């Protein structure tokens, strides 16, 4: 127990070091790549001059736009680009400690407010998709292990590997094309989190509308880890069913259900706990491919749009949440692993 406590304390102490290393590298890269806030401001001014120029727009376009040095200095000061990269990062990091994530270039709102407004949407789809994976994949993997090399195992293996060959966002896109609004079937909406008139609907109307918008994205989340989780559960249970302690349990006269679901199942779930850290990242940060495909205004789509639009404060803000969630998730994975398997011991 003492060794385990020491191990987790060391892991917790490494979180700030790892966090600083990752965020500093990303911050430095964003500072040197083109297309930052200064370039965006220049482009906006140029477009405004071209639109106001009318017939002289071509001449404005051909002329090289130069922002006065005083205005350029003000812009750099406003976006904290007048400092060196280490000093700029130190200022940004001090703001993070005070929960001041800066202000979004695109939304013109505090970054934290923008992220919080999207957070619950990704969490909603992530939780449902994650629990659906466990509810479906674990029983399916157990059944495949029990009925190994039967026709049931063969048929389900075909379905599992068909799911493995299709990325989650591609499956969501196909469902929208076949069953989405405007198609022949027209049974699911083309995307979004809720309908525009959701607030005006009665209670059960709200429930139905929410479920209506949930089906396709959750299937996309589910397919993403469906095959891996199912096969991992099956193979792990098969390995444990051939172990000596299982044969000993049968020799003692214990029932098949008790041996499988009490003794073998506990050890068979251990490999699945390794993925909890990655699952937490998907729960809270969302999948930008699925959210983009289904037009879900969550954290994933927010991160995608911020990269496309060069909204650096949003990029760094979402990075803060993602890194902390990933690092915390890895520790939780180790802790769950140790709780499930008493044989796990962490050295000093």
C-alpha cells in the first residue's frame, strides 16, 4: 500500500511538469506560424478597404497594405505579442492560474465562457457513447468467449470487423445521407444538438427531440471502439478461462456462472481499464470529426473551428482542458487497474 501511495504521489507531481512542457511547445509553435491575429487583422482591414473602394478595389488589392507602426505596436500589445515567447508564455500561464484564459478573437468573448458553453454538449454525447460501448461490447465479448468457434461467434465476428473497418465519423455521415432530412427515409435530423424550437416544446416533446438528435452521433461514438473493446473482452476472458485458478474453481464444484462472472470476469476486465484515460478525453473534449460531421456545437467542433480560424486563445484554452483530462485519466486508469487486480503492486 505504501508503494502504491508513493507511486500515485509521484504521478500527481509530474502533472504540472508535463502540463507546462506540452502547453509551452504548443504556445511557441502558435507564436511562430503564420496566420496569427496580426495577419488576421491586416486581412480584415484590407477587405474593408476593398469593399469601400468600389471601382478602385483592384487598385487597393494590388497595393501593399501597410499598417502604421503605432497601430502595429498597439495590436501586438493587445494580443500580448510584444513580449518574447518565454515571457509571453509566463504571462499566459499566470492568467490560466487565475482562470483568465484570454479573449477569443472570433467570438469576442472570454475563452472560459465560450468553452463552458460547449462543454456540456460534448459531455452528453461522450457519456452516452461510452456507457453504450460498455453495455453492448462487454456482454457481446463474454458471449463470444463462451460460444467460441460456434456459428454465433463467426457471424458476430463478421459484424464486429465490419464495424472495425468503418471510422465512426464515416458511419455517422452514411447514416445522415441515407436516413437524414431530405433523403428517401427522412427519419433523423441532419445534425445539431437540438431543434431550434426545443425550448417551446412540451416535456415529452423535448425528450423525443433530444433523443432524435442523439441517435446518429452516439452510433458514431460507439463504432469508434466497438470492435476493439469486444475482441479485447473476448480474448481476455478466453485467456482467463484457461487459467489454473479457473480449473481449480471448477474442480471445487463451483457453478459455471459463478466461475465465469465472479472469478474470470474480474480479471478479464483489467485490459479494458487501460483505455479509461483516453475515454475521458473523448468524454470531455469530444470528437471533432463526429461533431463536425453531425454539426454538433461541442468542444470538438469548437477546437476544429478555432484551428481553421486561427483563434489562438481558444486553441490554447481547449488544450488546457484536454491535457489535464488526459493526464488525470491516465492516473485514474492505473488506480482502477490496481483496484480490480489486487496482484498489481507499484514499486517505490
